[in-house]
C-alpha cells in the first residue's frame, strides 16, 4: 500500500503536471479566430442606403427591326460580274444601277442578228427585182395566150401553137409564184431574226442590275468576278418603311392588342421610337409558348434592318431595388458593388442585375434594402478599405 502511494506521489502526479505544463494549461491562452487587419483609409467616397421602390413591374420584350418590303435583286442572265457600284448600307434610288454583268455573248448574238437582217434585206431586193420581171413576163405570156386562144377559135392558128403558148404562160406563172413564195420565206425568216434580235436586246438590258425601289442595300451577296446566275440574288434591298417584329410570352396575350403603342428602345443607335401594333397573331407557338406581333415604327437616322430593339409591358405593382449605374463595378464578366459594413469597411459584393431605366439599374440579388453601398468615387474604393 505504501509503495502504491509512493508511486502515485513521485511518478503519476509529476508526470500529469508535466503533461499539463507542456500542453500550455498553466499559460495564457488566445481564443481562436482571425486577427483583424486594418485596411487603408480612403476618402472622397459617397455612399447611400438602399431602399426598395414600389413600382409597376416591367416585362422586357425583345425584337428585331425589319424593312416592310425586302427585295432579292437578281439577274436573268448568266455572266461574270464586271462591276458593283454599291456597298452594304448605301441608300439607293429606284432605277439606280447596282451592278454590271458581262454581256459579250449577247452582244455577239445581236451583231449576228443584225448581219442576218442585212443579208435578208439584200435577198429581198433581189427577189423583188426578180418578182417584177417575172410578173411582167407572166402578164405578157397571159395576154399572148388569150390572143392565140381567140385566133384558135377562128382557126387562124393550130392547136399545137396554142398549146406552146399556154405552156410558156404556165411556166411564167410558176416562176412568178416561186418568187412570191421566196418572198414569203424571206418575210418569215426576217420575223424570226427580228424576234431573236429583240430578245437579245432585252437580255442585254438584264446585264444592268438596277434598284427596284428607293431603299437601303441590306446585303451584298456577290463580289466582282463572281458568276451571276438567273434567279440567284446579288443584293437584298429593303425600303425605309420599317416594322418591329417581336415574340411575347403567352401570359400577355390579352394585354397587347392591335392599336396599342409602346416605346421601343433601339440599342444600336441609342434611340427610342414609338411603335404601333398593326398585326397580332394570337395563336400560341407550342415550342416557345409565345405569340407574335408586328409594329409599325417611324424611320430615324441610322435605323437599319436587322437591328435589335426592346420594349416593356407593365405588370403588377412590386418592390424592386434600383441603384445608380455608377455604383456597379466590373469584375471580369461579373457585376459587383462595394458594400459598407457597420465599421465603415468596404466589401466587394457580387450582384445580379436586371433591367436598366435611365441612369439606374435593377438589382435582382446580392444586396438588400438597408444595405449601404458606394455610389461615387468608386475608383478609389478597394475590398477591405475603410471610409470612416
């Protein structure tokens, strides 16, 4: 028993005290956590408290500007494009020359047709001269036959003599009729050649490609040296009578009707135009669950077919958060703001943005009403900086 007490007193207790001392039991302990690092103090920064705004919600509708009349301009002949006189975006007038097509083959056909007409004219002159001679010979032979016929009745000439004269008259008539037939053939041939000449001249005109109406060159499909083919478009021309086409969610089918007007924002040219609904297709597309509308919009400088636009449809009243655009910073592809905590320290906070109205932008997530954010002097702000 005494040996056990000695063992505990002289071995177990000293060992326990040693272990506790090594473990820091008898020293001051620092509680776990992160040491606060004092960030730099910055000035010239303005902040604001975020407040939710009650407003009518807005549903954004995207659409495209299109010319009301689009014409695919092509040629009716096959040939190399020798010259293109316009480029995409150029304004053109009705009848203005857009391009020239090689018509050398057609011009050769025109020369051959004209040469053939000259030959036919010479042949006609010769035939007419022969016709006059043949007619005179036939008329003379006919009078001679009539005279011999009367003499034969009086028994003044023999039947053989009458038959000889009759044979000459028949030959003269046949010659006269042959020349008349030749003239008819020449007339028919002349009509054919003239028809070919007229066709060739018309086809030559197709070598000059012209604008069908006043408008804008929306697209140029070919370049100089390309082979133009009948029916293959060289240009797409659109007029200045523009329409705005859009697909709208089916939930708004009863809220948009013919005659309604909306302010359409054309992002490319930073203009707002008033569009009036002139067509509405109430049939719902089963794939996109939307219906289509067409609006008439006025022409403004810079407006062109294919431009993107959008307008807004009011929805029910809801609370939304809007902040100045100046408060938003870009962090790569992300949007962020500097949020200020109760100690005046800035924290870079990523946000999700919504629609933009004038100089404000909607915040969908990342901040809440009551949060304080930096709105001015943002170029001086940094994550962890102090403003007070």
